[in-house]
C-alpha cells in the first residue's frame, strides 16, 4: 500500500515549518511507509516512553530536538525517567549516567511534555476519550488506553513517540483501525470460584495466561464481569503486555468495546474457547516465581505505579508495624498528592521507601546482592530477574507486606479453583 501525504504534510517535510517539525514528521512518515499505512492521522495526545535513560544517544537526540526548537503539538505525558526527582530515592547510577539521565528528563520537559513521570498516566487524570486516536508508548499504558479507556493507539516506541507528539500525527495502521480491534479468541474464566475471581492476586496471573495465549492477537475474557476494579485491570494489562505483545484486551461486560459477544467479535462465530482451569492457573502462578526460597531480601510493588488506594492498603496491612526488609513502593507524583500528609508519613515511619518518577526495575536501586525479591506485580516478576539480578517470588500484596515485616514468605496459599 502506498503512503499518501497531504499537501500540508509535504510542505512540512520540505522544512517550511522548521527543521524540528520536518524531522519529526519525517520519522512518522517513514514509519508509516514501513508499516504499510496509506495515510497519517491526527492524534489527541501522546505518552512518551523515550525519556528513560538507556544510553547517551537518547539524551543527545532529545537535546538536538530542543536545539531545533521542538515543541509538542498535542498534550504529552512522560513515562518514568531514570531518576526520582520527587522523593529523592537514591539510585546506583555512576555519575556520568546520572547526569545524562537528568539531562534527558529535562530535555523532554523543555519540549513541553508534562512532568508526570508515571507509567500510569491514566490514573493521573490523562484519559483520552473513547474512540479517539492517540500515540502512547509503554506497554501497560498502551494496553490500558486501548482496552479500558477504548482510545486507539499502537505501541509507539522510543523516539517515534516524541516524533508523533511534535508532529501531532501517527500512521494509520494496526489498532487505530476498528477491524483490527475485534476479538478472535475467548479466554473463559467462568469456571473459577467467585472468591478467586474477586481476589487481587488472581488478576496478574490471568493477565499472564492471556498474554501467553494472545501473543499479538486480540481476545476477550469471559467470566470476570462484576469482579473488575481499575487497579485489577491495570495489573491484568501489565502482566498481559509483559507475557505477550498485547496492545488490546477485552473483558466481556467490563471494557467499553465488549458489551456483548456480538459487538466484541464483529459478529464472527465459532471462536476458539480456552477454558481457564485451576491447574493452568497454578502453573501460571508458579511460573511468575524463579525460586521457592522462603527467605526474602527485598519487597517491591508498583509496576505499574501504585495508586493512592494501593498505598493506603499497605498502610492498613502494616498496621503500625515496621518493615525488616527493604520495601519499595513505586508510585507517581499524582498518587502521592492523593495521600494526606499523615498517610505518607505512616509509610515513611514504617520504613517503606517511596519511589516516584521511576521504578526499581528500570534504574538500579536495589542493594548489590544476589537476593530474593517478593512482589505482587506480574510485570515486576517478568522483568526483575533480568534487570536486577534478583530471584523473584510472586505473592499477594498481603503476603508481600508480611514478608517485609518478617523476612520470610510462606508457601503459596489459597485454593486456585
């Protein structure tokens, strides 16, 4: 398919709106050509993942855009950076990398991006309208945006994300097209008990199963209506996007494009149905841990970033006790602003390390030991072994809190049925 540009787009590419606009639109147009898109479409917003330091080239690219006078043309939020500028949690970055990470963050702010610094911008008030086209990066944010909000985006990677934000447009392909958003398989959870479907520990596990089955495909999950909360959907999507290349999921009777089977499938019949059994769940849950060790060296929650409600649950479960192991609660500035001063102080007094603007998996913060990390996050469980060197035990939030206090995590409990 041949890419067709408008006369205005061709004028911009010719440099008549400035070098920054020409560079950004050139990146978007070349991506569109490579992806087989026939045209570009305007976007309402962007979420930028490229402000996380991975090497000097990213910083130099962003600073070059600033030198050229680049400014975002649409509202643009920022995913996590490499430093905690809000709470001051210390990293182990060497001085040069620390400086370059800071320069990178400042460059994106200089282009007019909002200093949101969170992987959960949708819980910080940035919620694009149903059916609107946007250009979002970061896997969990993309999955939530498409699935729970019903906006339309592909997974826009580093540098392409800021190019979309500066140009205000994106290629028209993939999940921007309605026909590519229909479910082609069913993951059936209706055989599970109500108690299990209503437990927080289940949702990252189901998300992991979904991601493993889906790959890049779009499916619909049945049997979870009446049990979903926004934090559970957040956890599901993050795990699904980590276990597979999931950009969109549907949950029947919950997510906006899945009010009924006829709508979510576009009328297609005979979709393959994958029943979720207790045995499959137990296997998926076991796969989120890389060790059976009961001794815990650290606890981390907040991938995606903790909401204010999740932080309050930690306070409630600690019930005035202090942690005996490092406990990292990764969150966003928006969630900290949602806490009353005594609530935040209660976490600090308990020994909880609040981490904002970044997280322990993407920037080195953990002590340099070959330890065991307990987490309630399917995404942390997936990435932490490779990114931190720690072995992982997946557990419920309640179990993670107890492990932080006692230094030990009990064997898995609860009937998976």
